[in-house]
C-alpha cells in the first residue's frame, strides 16, 4: 500500500512563500502523474497543479505565475513552491499520485493526509 506524506505547510503573511513536499512510500512500478489539490473550508477540493512523469505541467488559473510544481520521480517526491501567497490560498493542500504497482494493472490514485496552509492579510 502506497502512502503519501506531505510537509511544509504552515502560516505565512500575504506576499510570502512556502514550499510543500510530498513523499511516497511503498511499491510503485510506474508513476503516471503527481499533483497538488486544495480544499478551503466550505469549498470542494480543487486542482492546484499537476505534473506528468514526462514533466508536463498544468496549473489552476488562480495560481499561474505564482506556484511551481516539480518532481523527482526516482525518489517519489513532488514539490509545490508557492510564492506571492494570498489569503485566498488558505486551504488544506493534498498531494496526489497516480501510479501502477506492477505491469498490466490499472492506474490508481492515492492521496496524502493534507497539510494546512494559512495566509494572513
């Protein structure tokens, strides 16, 4: 069973920066993609950024130009560098891995437990 552990959340003033990291433990045969999602209180979980095993990235419009996703597939790590943070970025941030555990099996999703990011004005 693959488990994800996030780190790097916390409190920061508007305009500040934080770097989130997420590491995976367990057997992963192949990573399809990794990503970060967030859920603010009272809202649905939303995509923040994704990165494929080939390095292609996507970002939510609200974070483009401020956030950068990167990964180290060999080490099963994904990062989210968050700059110019705004109060509306306040949320619980979750990492996600899409992977296969061996050949010829479907891709599965797994999620971290979440890390709180709070941005004060």
